[in-house]
C-alpha cells in the first residue's frame, strides 16, 4: 500500500511539473505574441506603407501630420533584425521632420469647387488640412485657394496671398510621389 501511495505521489508530482512547463511555454508564447502585437501597433501609429507608389488618403494624412512613410521592405528587414532600422536607409520618406506640414497655412474653397466637388473629396481634403494643422477659411485672406481643374480664380470672395491650387496640385504639395 505504501508503494502504491508513493507511486501516486510521484505521478502527481510529474503531472504538476508538466503543467508548470506548459504554463511557462504559454507565458513565453503569449509574451512573444504580445511583443509582436505591440510592434505592429506602433508601426500603425508611427509608420505608413507606400504600396506601389500610390498616393492614398492614409499616406496624405500621414504626410500632413509628419509621420514616416516607409516601403514594406523596411518592415521585413526590421523584423528580421528584431529592431527598428533607420527609415532613410531603406527609402523612408517624411514630409516635415515630424511637424504638421500645414501648420499656420490657410486654405479656401472656390464656389465652383464647393458646388461641383465630390462630397467625399471635400471631406478628405478637409481631413488632411485639419490633421496637418492648416485652417479652412470661408472668406477673407487665404494662403491658397483650391479651385476646380480649368477654373480661374477671378471673381472669388477670397484674397489669395500665395497661389491657387487644383485638388491634384494640393495632393502633390502634401505628398509628392
């Protein structure tokens, strides 16, 4: 009977040891998972990808805010080396050294632009300007007047201090590809 009890105790100890080992492995795996999640979360906050050289709303928003925009190669190489690599060394690009690109710049929309422009385009434009710390004015002095393609700025209620821009010129100003 004593031998049986000892065997049972040994089996219980072995089971406990196995459970502890499994828990340790789970903890290690969950910690690695946690680290990977943190890494990609930070990437989303700090960096943005340029895929095929396209100008997208996300890349323009990132550019207006002053975030780094990097190619996918940067992510792969950083992941392989398990550290963030220098963004410039692999083709990263940043519009304004980490500062909002449009800070203190005022914009106005021509009447034709307001009436004929797509609502989504107007919304995107306002989003980019707001994120870049620019200002949208309804009248008065503006640095840039946004106009429709082929439109002339004459007869506008704005006093334009610098220039008129089409939507395409504005996008190129914010994020040159």
